[in-house]
């Protein structure tokens, strides 16, 4: 098993072009479990258009429709850190017609929001892991930090004086920095924003010192000299930034904050439907078009069995629950 956003308009145009070149994905005999009705399959995206999750849904959706010979539509149901869209899938009929496309925020929310009326882990059936994404620790050039070790040294000398931005409490950007702080035993002041754009704007303006950012967001600013990459929160370097060390290589501790993306069905969806969806989507993910669509976005295509994906989700839920408890983080 194994990992941005341009404007929505650009993404959609790229995907439309790629779709036109995918006749090899057609299948003359789609599995019976998925063709007993011609009702549309809904791919629910619990975040806004143009995000990495949205890219996955709008890349996989048309190809799945082509293979099954039935409509597949993408619906963005945003709000409450993804909980609104997630709950709509949890409450949907377990018939394979409503699926969730999500990211590891799903398991973070489980521990952040004690009042949820559903369990994002137990009340969903994992279908398949689709990809991995990575986060970079970046800083503004005026901070004069050239390495992650320099940031840690300064933070230890001046606890709380250095601050960092995130798109909000409980986001992967926020919890990644909290894991970094916990591992390096330092204190940085958290400044939460309402969304990635204003956080990045203030980071670029030098109003905040540091931030964890997805590769696709950070890369153009790094190339332009507007941000400095201190390290990547993964066990390995990324081919788009081969000279940026992992945080372990940077001597600031083993901090792996890789983000997984995947597809889920409601709990109690029949196993034959889950397995049939897994088989069809796995074939799509293995195609060259997916490689070309995902990789420029800083996402690495992946796949799994439903069982493998389920084990990953449960393991990650425990890991982030431990951090959230240790750092006493509360969802807003």
C-alpha cells in the first residue's frame, strides 16, 4: 500500500482530457453486484471542490461509471471538519450506491469531537486505499531557519515565541505540528485559521513563522523562494523534492505524518458489493491515467484490499487518539 490543489477549473479540465483517453478501462461484463440497478452511485466528498479528496472522486468517478455502465456522480457535502458529509454516508442505505471519499482527518475527528452521533471508524466499511499524500514543514525565509534542527533549537531556547499556522483545529496540518512538537519536546504557539488560503497568506507575509503544508501547496512557493522547506514528514524523501530531508534525517525525531486517502461504504454493506467495488476501483487506480493525474498533485497512487485498508484505518485512529489525548487537543 502507498501518496494538492490547483484551481478547480484547471483540475477538471485536466481530468476531462485524461478521461477522453481511457478506452482501455471499459469493461463489457461488469460484476452483477454493481449492475442490479441503474441508479447513480454517489461519491460523497466531505470537503470543498478542488481539494485532494475532490480530485480523487472526480478522477475515479467517470472511470467507474465507464466500467459499470451506470452513472457515478460526485457530491460535495461540506462542514464541521468533514463530519457532515461523513454522517450522510453513515446514515445511507448499505447498498453500494453511496460512498465516501475521505482522508485521515476521518480518524482524527473520532477523538477530537466527543459528541459525534456516529463512530467514523466503526460505522463505515473500508473499500479501498486510493493514495498517499505528504506534508512538508516549511518556514518563511525571514525566520532564517535553514534546517528543522535550527527551528527546534530556537524553540527550546524561547518556548512559545515561535508560532505556527494551520487551517484550523484538528486538521492534519495542526496535528502534524503537534506530533512534531511532542516528538521534539518543544513548544510552538498555534495560530488556527479558517482554511488553508488565509493561513498560507499570512505565512507568505511573514506574520507566522512555520506550518505543515501539502507538497502541492508548498512546492510553487518553495521554487519561488517565498518559503523554505525544512523537512518532510515521512519515512522517505519525495521525488518532487529529492533534496528535502525527512524530519528523521534532519535530526528532529521520527515524525511520519503521511496522509492516506480512501473510499468507504456504509457499515453492513454486503461483502460482495464491497469486494466488487474494490476490484473495479483497484483496476482504475493501476492505470497510467491515474498515475499522470495524481502524481503532479503530490499524491502517490496506491491500492489495498478492504481488509488491509481497515487495519490501516484502525491503527491510525489509535495513533492520533494517543496524540490528541497527550496534547489535550479539543475540536472546535
